[in-house]
């Protein structure tokens, strides 16, 4: 795991991030978890990338289903170990 920020695209789209922030501000605990996962995934944490990819693939934790973003994150997770 690298401690430097990634040069890859963010784990979540801007739309998904803004939606999660709005839900988290309303007290949604799943949205808070997603934002925490996204921050860790952006720092190349493979475990966070894997769990976030799964959530995007399945459309859970309040995320809109996005198989393409899930595929990209799984690739990053595999690369990061």
C-alpha cells in the first residue's frame, strides 16, 4: 500500500461523492462508510478498493450500480495486492 496520493482517477465519480456527502450530512451511516472507503481507495488501499468495487458492482450502501467503475477499482485492488 502506498502512502502517497494516487495519480489514478478518484474511486467515486463526482456525482456519487456529492450524493454520499449529502446523505452523510443527513446522518446516513452507510454514506459515511462509503466516503471513508473512497478516501482509503484513493490512497491505493487494496482492501478498500475491493470493498468499494463490490459495493459499486452490487449497488449497495446507497451507491448507484456502476459495473465499469467497479471493474476499474478491482483492477487497482489486484495491482495493489
